[in-house]
C-alpha cells in the first residue's frame, strides 16, 4: 500500500473515508463516481492499510449501496482489463466464491448439462477464506474438470470442454488480498459482492447466487446500473449459484436494463433438506452416469439449469426454462465427462 501523504498533507484517499465517517447527520453513501475513484485507488495500491481497514468496515457497518457497488465494479473491470488479457467468447459467467458445506456442489452438473447444450461457461472464485467448505476449484480438480492456471488457458479449455474455472488471484490479485482480510477484520467486506459481479470476460449472461437475502436488491440494481446484458440474482444454496429445489425462490433478473422480479415455485415437494452427511464428490459422477439416484441432487441440477437458461436469455420464463432443463437432463450423454 502507498505511503502517499504526510502529517501536514491530507492523503488523497482520506476524502472517501470522511464521506462515510462524519457522524449520523453528515455521513452519506458514496456516489457511483466516488466509489469508482476510491476503488481505482485501492486497485492501484495507493491506499494506506489504516485507511483500507477503516473504509471497508465503514462500508460493512452501513452496508454498501447499489451505486457504490456499481462504481466499485466499474473500477475493478477497468483495472483488470488494463492489466491482464482476458479474451474469450463466453456465454455464461458463473461466480463461485462461497464454498459448500451443507450440500455437494450439484451446480457443477448443471454447468456440464449446459455445456452439452452448447454453452461456454467460465466459473471464477476464491477459495480457502472460510475453513470447512468445499471450494469449487478443489471440487473441479477432484472430479477431473478443468481449472485454468492463467487467463490465457481459458479459451483452450472452452474449445476443448466448454467450461473452466479461473481463480481470482490469476486476474485480480488485489481482490484476493482483500478476501484475505476477512479473518483479520472478522467480517465480510464489499469484496464479496464486487467479485461476484466482475464478469471478467463480458459473458452474455451471469448467474449470481447470494447467501444474504438483504443483498439481492443491491446486486439487482447494481447490475442494472452497470448496463449488463443479462443477469439473474437469487438466494443460492450456501451462497453459491445453485437452486435450493425444495423452496420457492425470488428471481431478480436484468435483461438489457429492464429489471424484473418474480417468485418461482419449488422444484420438488420436500421443503427442508438437512445437511448432507455424505459429501463425497464421487456422488456427482454417480448421479450423472445413472449408477446412483439422488432426488435432491437431481432437482438441484434441473432447477439451477432453468435459472441459467433465463440468465443467458435462452428461456423467457419459469415454465419454459424448467421444461427445457428437464428435457436436457433426460437426454444427457451419461458417458461424457470433461477432462482437465
């Protein structure tokens, strides 16, 4: 971090801390432009550690607004595209930052099903920030799905298998450093929201699973402010982009700056799914090839595919999306399995 400034000269970043911290009557949220400028300074390493910690926790205390999130994301997108070549044609951006602890990552089978239907999918995320979870990069390696070592690997993976996972630290290490502050500060920070919205390759659609329902509207409005083509935000299982099949789900969609919200019905009858006691990743392959059955897993896969179809504008509404997803599951090639 920079040591710009002196005891007699106010640091350039101090203005943004002041905006958030001037008490009950004078504090206010950042505008989208202010948020973009503040995050640009953070990404360039021009902020002192004391300022960064204060800034992140002030935002956490009041909770970030959609305008702030949109500004932050704009700055991150500008920074990473200036620093790293990110060139690949992608149909679906699939952020994966939470990790699973109650259920298996069934959404990986959803991704595989979509790939068999011709979609090109990039998952991206950060791992290891919360102990005791199955992170997507580890899961993909364990079952033989491709994980990119660098952004330049992505296009080759997409041509070969249709999907890949790109670690955050390969294209935005500055955000990885912010993730690492969670155990230091004891709380999440806006980076957990920002990272989900990066869409590093400018994919046609984005599917965003959120854990905290209070942030659904924030993601929804921020996506609209950013002018993203097609985005679907919903409360995902464990904070991942995976449908909880036994419950209704609020679907927040943005399609070419038209924002909508609707409630989808459960995919299966069982409303409550207890934590799975067997989190063996081998079960993913067994469900896929039909050597084992799992009603919850199958419903999660189909329900997630339906949401993804809407996120890519390949289906217009719930009934059509579910009908297509069910046909895709029945017609899947059980012998096909992407090789890393």
